[in-house]
């Protein structure tokens, strides 16, 4: 039902009139020093694709690459323990997995979720007039670059870790109670990259309010220091032809909007009349940074306008 045509978050295969399977896989090297936190983040990131498709994650299998002859088994145990705890929080069953010896640690999961065939949320489906809501703040990739350079405070590390480790479970549950037109999660392509995927080939034009976009304060500081990951520059090179900004637009903010996120928030499209209600309900369940960041404004231009 959903394949590779629109670069969606996961694949969907219909089993019956009442059930479709969502399937996804994601894994990566450590982005934080604490192995337990790395495990939590990797799981939250992998499960996010299922939530973005309107589904509920049900089963998962670990994928592990580890230098077992050079590093302690205790570190690997902490990674898996953090992942297991996050799966428990998501009510997702771990069925097993596969490991290989490698020079670099990598961890992630393949995940299977359930969704009703008539309730799938794809990344395309936006309509003129839709409000766009983002559920987590941006800047994670830039801050993680600072963390690697030992330039971030312990408080900043803790804050960004908790954002990355937070499941999109509650946001997805609220979203499903509204007539949502499209959804994706903001990860490696950054906000503008994933938004570009939502409108590519549709002709739709989106206008973003740059002052409304939730951004972690530390991201501005570190981006101004030049601590912008290479992925942000690659994202901008690939999608800049679809983005229009005002004269004198802050290049630091531009870098943040293209910043690759790890376990980022959901980007949700819904009718304008439902936008404020959905934003309010998200905040009521603890998704405190949920914010309307823009609207679908036309169906002829296929551009992202940033004001």
C-alpha cells in the first residue's frame, strides 16, 4: 500500500480489510556517550516511523554491530538495556535480533507496526489551507556536533538527550483523534528536507513562520560557532531550489532548518480549523513544544516560503 515512490517513512503491506503491516528499519553509531541513553534514543528513533504512519508499533528486532574483542560486554549490555526499557514504554515486544562484530558500534531495530488500511497516514496528502504542526524543537544535530567536540554543558547534553529519547507515542495518539491529512517525522533530512518530500510533485506551496518554529536555544549559539553537521549542508544543496527566503534571512537559522535531526518530532498537516485544537491537545498531554509553524498556501508553486 505504501512503497518507495514518495520516500515515505515506512512501507505498508495490506494483510486484510482490517489490518496492514507497517515495516521500517533504522540503526546508527552512537550520538551520545552514555550507552544506556544511546539505546533509548535508537529505539525512539526507530519506532517514530511507525507513529508517523498512523500506526502502533507491535514487535521489534535488534540490529547490533559491536567490537566485542575490544570493548566490554557491559557497554553492550547497557545499550540493549536502554533499548529494552524504551520498548517497554512503547508496549512493543522484542522478538530477538542479529549481531555482528564490527570496528564501530551501531545499534537500531527493525520494527513492525499495525494500522487499519483505511487509516494510513502518508507523508503526502496535504491540502491547501492545512496547518502544519511540529511536535519537537529543532537543533539536535547541531548540538550533537557540539557534544562531540566537548563544547556542550552537562545540562545541555541532558536536555537534548531527553528530547531525542522521548517517544512520539503520545503525539501520535492525539493526532489520530483528528482528521489529519498527512504526517512525517523530522529526521535526517531536517525540517525543510522532509517538508520538501511532503510537497514534491504535488505543486503545493507552503509558507512557514520562522518565529513560530520551536528551536533549542543552544542550537543558535553552536551554529554561530560553525558547529553545523555536514548533513545540513547536503540537505540544503539538495533542496535549496524549493526554498525561498526573505532578503537578509539569517543564514544561521537557515542551517538550523536544514539540520539533520535524530528522533525528531512529527510534522503534522491538518485543516486550519483544527490546527489550534490539535496544538492545544498535544500540549495538554505533555508535548509542550508542539507548535503551528505554517500553512499550505497554494497549489501551483511547489515552494517552501519562509517569512
